[in-house]
C-alpha cells in the first residue's frame, strides 16, 4: 500500500514547473506501473487504468505542473523540500495539487480490487499555462467518462463549478520616431495609458452562483528597444468569465476603444519536445446540486458542503466544452496556492484518500448519465486550431 502523505512529500520534492514535468512523469509512471497498466499519453500525460468487468468509467484527474516558487527568501522552508512539520506538507505544489494526486493514487492502489467498471488516473502537464488543453487530447484517447473527478484543492468540499478564463490581448498602435524628437511620433505607451482605464472600468457580467467576472492586467510590453518612440504597446488582461460568455461577447466590450482586442494565442512546448498552440479562452461551468451524479458523489463522500472554485481547472474542457459530468474534491485550502509557504494539511490528504476510496467502492451505483460511448471527436468536438 501507499502512504498518501509520504507520497505527497516525495512529489513536492520533484520540481515540475510547466513544460518541465518529465522527472515527475517518470516517477509517477514507475510508481503506478507496480500496481496497474500505465502509459504516456498525448503531450506526455500519464494515463493509468484499472478495468474490471462492466460498469461506469470514472476519471481521477490532476495536473503535474506547478508555478515557479518566486522569491525563495519569502519562504520559511525551502520551496521544494516537501518538509513535513506542524501538521502540513510544505512546498511548491503541495496544495496545488500534489497532495490531491497522492491521495488519488493511494486510494486507487488500496481499492483496485473494488473497481467495477473502468477507473482512469490521468495526470497532465501544462495545466497552469493552459488548463484543459492536454486533457482535451486525452479525452480523445480514452473511453468517454461517466464522471471526471478533479483533485484540485477544495477543502474537502464538493466543487460543482467555477468561472472561466480568457486572456485578452489589447494592442495600441502609434508611430515610431527618434526618442529625442518624440513630437514626430505617436507613442503607443501614452495611448495605452489613456485607454487602459476605460477598458478596466467596464461593468462585467455576473452569475448568482459563480459570482462576478473580474479583470486585471497581467503584463505590459512593447516590441521595440533603444531610443525609439514605440509604435506598439500590448497589455494582456486576465478576464474571469461566467456561464454564457463567449469569445465574441468578451471582445465586444472593448470595441469602442482606440485599441485592437483579441483572445491571446500561444505556442507551448511539452517536456516531450512536442509543441502545441492554445487559444486562451476557457469556458465557465456549473452543475446543479440535484444532478444525479452530483447527488451520488455527495452521498458517497458523506454529505460535504457544496462549493464553487475561485480559480479555473481542467474542468473547462470536461464540463465547460463537452458537458461531461464533472466534480471537484481535493485536500487543502485554495488560498494557499501560488503563495510562499504553500502547504497542505496531512489530515486533509488522508481524509481525501478515504473520500476517493468511497467513490471507488460505490462505482456500481453511479447513475448512467451518458448514453453516447463514441469517441469525443465524433461528438460535436469544437474546432480548435493547433490543439
């Protein structure tokens, strides 16, 4: 058997920044292969499978990557130490989300004889940079799930949705000139400074369950250098969106500005060496607590409180794009994610593992909410260039 707390500490000690998850993927593959079939999937995802007779298909899902540690002087412990003290496992990725991965694996190993149907363990790279992009490819490869269980931190509450995310790129265009004669040019930075407050003063849509949309600038840059009046200035805005917002509706809110607006696109590189292009638009999603599969999970987990997340997850694809039954359940407080002194309670890790075991034990009772079993690329798969 596997001790989930010890495993969580070991996972934290394996540095796995986005695009550099290879060492962690290798460790997870070796660990899982002792108990079940495992393979490397699209873009380096780790996919393990336990299949036993007829029954539903459940996916336990998580991401291997973490954000950087930031200023290590701000930490009271080395950020990749995986130190256990004061009832917590400390380090970057402890709560987001290596504690959840460890709990899922420990539960699956301990309960593998109780699987009735198919249980997948899916761990993806590059979620922090492009949530859902790799899971999207994995869903083309595996059986269509009857339920996806996201192991992101939920304080052991039952998560049933969250706002989506869009990265909006605003471009101000000016005219170059020598910096010693600025009157001969049109400075794009000055234009952006005038227009950006207008862009950020927009009233954003809200949702009674998911809350209000938000927006905040996350980067500003010019492509020029040296003593030259810049003719372009770009600001990227993180927009949190609610159910019903689309690419067009998001961009429409900027059309009266003296700026060009577009959804940001980016080419990313996997640790495998493969490159892939993503468009940074990730839809919001929410399931009603009365849904059959939500009620099944709520009873199996011992009636935890419901919640929605503040952040975005791979559920943007499983639930937001494909409307597959999706829930979240994992150890730890999401507010500690991406912070110095990130940590997760050892008690939460152990309790999460017990919760995952209860889900496995009750697999046979999962309502058959899907009637289609064909691959997702045959089921209204959206056009996504480069993905």
